[in-house]
C-alpha cells in the first residue's frame, strides 16, 4: 500500500528533530453550505532539523516513531519569509555599538 504524502506549514519548531505541521482544508457545512476552514495537525520527524516555523513542507506517512509521531519530512518546498525582529534589533544594536567604539 502506498504511503500518503501531504503538504503543510510548520507551526512549531521548538522540539529537537520534531515539527508540528498544519494541513489546512476547506469543508462544506452539511446543512448551510458555507465553507469552513479546518486543519489537520501532524507531528513530523525532521532528522536534520532543516525546517523552521513558517516553512511549507512535504511530509510522508511512516511507521510509528513515538507516541504521536507518524509522519516524516520529505523536503522543504518553500522557506519562510518571516523576519526575526529580535535578532535583527540585536544585530543592529551590536553594529552601532561597534561604530561608537
């Protein structure tokens, strides 16, 4: 039986070798017909820690790796374009501090 493949967005990268990936989908309400936003959350094994929060990734179903991990990272399809403001401010402060010395 072939393994399922899905594409989602990394929402948490705080764990070592583990990522939380959300797969968004639209579901039609059975009575009213309105489309509702739903999401599936998958805990994914990322062996090389190559993905970060906000990245779009491709994942593949695998054998159980832990109590909740049932997916593996295949590849990072798109890197996040988010900017880490704290790191940017720290770098700018260090640059101005070096310039005044």
